[in-house]
């Protein structure tokens, strides 16, 4: 389920937008000022942003997020409809712009379009395991999981090829850069798989993510 962040200081309008989006099946969080928006943005898949916010304004929110490397889609919804403001918001990094008052059906359609364009390149979803490729972050049930660079590379290698069995030798070559036939102990792969399972909360006897294919290697479940 996609997570949306609505940033709007008009509580009546904010509740209306939230209600509409929740009826469409999205999980929605609400921020009423720019500072909260920047703090909640990393947990969102898309932001619906008003420009006229108290304190940190909407344009500053866009600037801070883009300068910080956050690439979530931003749909601006604002009463400021001048061409100058629209162009400024888009130049700073907004992905789309709607002028208030707007139709809710059009808003929902634009949210869907932005999510459709962004998700395939940015994330891998396997059950309740979510991997952000852009940020190189991993979440289980929306809780961040702290992985070492090697653990993350191992998980990404498997997750980018769901259902495909990877032998220990092949994983050593891809993740550790070991040459074919090298003296690197293949049991290091088993150790890292065990670490990943522990951190992801994955039971090897009833795996949700990482499966052992006896005599062959490992694969990640294909839930597509």
C-alpha cells in the first residue's frame, strides 16, 4: 500500500483530501507545516503539497527535499495559480501542479500517474519488505532495517532477480568480487544470509523473503 503525505495547513481541506485518498486505498499521513513535511517525507511515496504554509513555505520544502537527495514525487496543490509561481515550483523539483479549487477526480488521477511513473524505478516490494533503490534503504513493515553495505548488496542482488536461484559461487563473484575458483570460503555466503534473515525477521523454516534451495543456493520469493 502506497504511503502519501498531505501537507496542508487548512484543516478542513486537509481532512477532505485525506478522506478522498484513503477511500482510494492509500495510507495517508498529514502535516500542517513545512518543517513537519521535511521530517515525514522520507517515509512517504508521494507528497501532496500546499505552498502557503506557516514557517517553512512550500517552495522551501521542495528545495530542501531535492537538495537533500529525496526523489519522492511532489504534487503541488495551491491557490497561487500564476505562471511565475507554477514555473518556480516545477523548476525547484515539483513533479506536477494543480490550482485550487481543483476536482478531486483529477487530483486522484494525477496522484496515480505520478506513482505509476516513479515506483518501478525506485522500489522493490516483496510482501512487507520494501527496498528503496534510490536511497538504498530497507524497510520491513515500514520500520527501517540497518544493513551493512555487504548485506545490502547481497539483498539487492537477490531482490532484483525474484525467483531466480543464485549459487554460493555466483553470489561470491557478484557481491564479494571473488574470482571463479578462488579460495574464498563459500560459507561466508551462508553467514551473511543468516545475518540478513535475523535483521529482516525472516524465519528460515517458514521464509517470507529468503529461501534456501537445497543443493543449489538461495533465492528471494517471487510475489509478483
